[in-house]
């Protein structure tokens, strides 16, 4: 295998591939990227056995073939090479080695046999649809912050993607929860997605696909079965196993009887929560919200740090009420509100609160209060 490639193109592809490779591996081959050249196209593949990435790009190739090389080392070399430089990759010399040359720099790396590299295959994926990259970005951004990190409740360690219906309108819905907060976002159901099963996309796959969507403006092809999902973004394919578990009946968590509504300027609210929470203890991060007659007072108290309060104007004509929340959870939700106004729909100081963007009904958030 022998090829020449521009450094920025190599770096971009290596960034995608090495991102799925775990830093610590008990299986040596999983620390490597597979490089394969055929008919002037370079294919880079990486996997951790649960998620795999394959990307192809045009190169100047004089000799076809395949090899594997250490993923993170290869990426660091490409990252540190001068911008605009050409990189020659040569695996035609001594067996078990690969050479990289760029300008006056030469690197010789050890390789592992290509036959040891696992095959990345999605298998039979009967459900297929296309979705705008912008819409998929929105589904991910508005839900992934609520994914649980508690490994014992593994079925909450991802985003639940499933078809749903509201007032007879078919929707594709994404939901995530960690038991303290819930995020739900929906878009019109794409053509071809109507018969798909509900699937739980793991946190790592959600993170990786979001990176790939950063600068993507077109469409993403999605194919899935009950055990695997595949995303095709341009010349890149990401395949992931799905979480084998049952997502809880989240609809039961979303309150429908809350009767007190509070509207507030989102930017002012977010900044005030951030300021006041400076005082709150690192462990609880508690912030108290006290509202009556068009005024909201945010406060935080800490035995070590003291007391902080801030007053804001709100639209609220209900009875006086106090309620406490984890400030970080409040900030995570407020960060997803694109409109000017955030709406809180409450029942009392112990019941779940619904938060919404008044300018966008596609997303809904539920937050459990805490004692303050």
C-alpha cells in the first residue's frame, strides 16, 4: 500500500476514526485503525466492537493494499504536521511496519495483521429513512444532556428513538432521562420510519454521530434493526449496537395536571441561575425559586460560602410558591431554549415541573424539584 494525501484531509478522517478507539484496550488490534487502498480511494476503519466508523476519501495511490496502524499515534502525527503539507504513507517495505513521510519528517510505526481486524457490519437493517442533518442535530442536542450515567440502569444510558403520534400526526421522537430530569424532542416522521421499532441509541454513538453532524448541511441516511443502527453522513458510515433493554414508560412521568404557569426571559433567567448558584454547595447545587405577584427571587445558601439572592420580573399571577432545583439541571435545560421566553408549568413544590420554549413546541423538559 502506497499513497499520498493532503494533511488536512487525513487529519479530518483520522479524527473521526480515532474518536471511537478506546485509550485502553485489552485486545491489541482494537487500538489500531485499518487503512485500505483500492482504485484510488482510501478507506479508514476503526471499532471498539460496539461502534464502528468507516470513511472513504480520494487519494493519489500508486500501490493498493491494506494495513493497520496505531490510531491515536497516527492522529497525533497528522495533527502536528505543518498545515498544507502532503503526507506519504508507505506500507510496501518491511513486513509489520508502515512509514509516514512529510517534508523532512519520517515516522516508522509498527502494524498488526489486517486479518485480525474485526469486520464492521450492520447486518440486515430492514428499516431505512433519510433525515435532514439539522433535524437530527436538534433531536440529539435537546435530549443528550439528560442521558443517565448510572451504569446499573443501563437502559437509560442512551437516547430512546421511536415513532409516536400526537393528535393524529405521526412523529419521530427522541427521549432521554436520568430519573431526575427528562428531555423529549420530536420532528415529523420521515418517510420509511413508520414501522421502525423503538430503539435505544447508546451514549457513545450519540456523541460520535453528533460530532459528524457538526458541519453537515445535507441529509443523513439512517438504517436500523432491533439490534443495530447505521448512519451514513456523506462518505462516512457509523454503525453501532443498540442497547438491549426496555426504555421505561416515560409518558407517566410527564405531568398533565400542573396548573400554575410562569413565563420568564430565558437569557436573564439563565444568567441569574448561574450567578446565584456560585454560592450553592458543590454537592447539592441547590437553587431556590420563590415567586409571587410578577416577581421571582432566586436564592442559594451555603454554610461555607454564604447567601446569594437575585430578583427578576416574571409573568405569574398564581399564589406565592417556593420550589428548589438543581442549578446545573436548570442551566442544561435553559441552554436548549432558542426562543426569548422559557415557560415553567408547576403544580407544587414537590411535583415535577414542565419547562418549555414558548417559541418552539417540539421540545419538552421535565425536572424533579429538590428540597431546599
